[in-house]
């Protein structure tokens, strides 16, 4: 449950950052922002993997750039579902998807450990200190 809340928080901050940076993305209230982030997370978890699998030939031909198109379409879909969350158009959604991805990546790096699990603190007892010796020119 904690991991889900952290991811939801990161997505909310990312969507808020995209709305702040990109003029065509807006939300009417904080509740709308939280709802849009939740819906985006649910759709990314359930629908996006199926779309990625179905569009695999396009992804291969475009060397992965078609994933940006899928992200933009999902963002437009969320804006149609959630009243009060607005995306100006396809190109706005494409840029917003890139911005949301970058902000999410940066924020998620603060919560992930080297094993891929989500940790809300920066201290990781599973990481051991290396034992070594110092080699100098005197020896």
C-alpha cells in the first residue's frame, strides 16, 4: 500500500509540474489533479501494457518513439474522463507526456533502492560497506 501511495504522490507532482510548465495542460482544483493522477496511474497499469504489446511493430520501427505517442493518447484519454482536467491537443499531450515522464523519473529516483523496491527513506541497511585496503606508493 505504501508503494502505491508513493507512486500516486510522484504522479500527482509530475502532472502538477507539467501543468505548471506547459500552457495547454490545466486542472480546475487540487481534487481534480489528484483524481487525474490516480486515473493516469490506473490506466498506465492496466491499459498501457496491452497497448504497448499491440503496437510493438510500430515501436520497433520507430525505435521506441511510438511510446511517446501512446503516452500522449493516454493523457488525452484521461482528460476526456476526468472533468476539470484539460489537455490542449495532441502535441500538448505529447510534450506533457515527456515532461511527466522526466519529472516522475527524477522523483522516483529518490524513492528507489538498487534492488528496484520502493523505499521512502534514503538509508538502506541492505547495502553493505566495502572492506578494502589503501594502496600507496610507499609499499
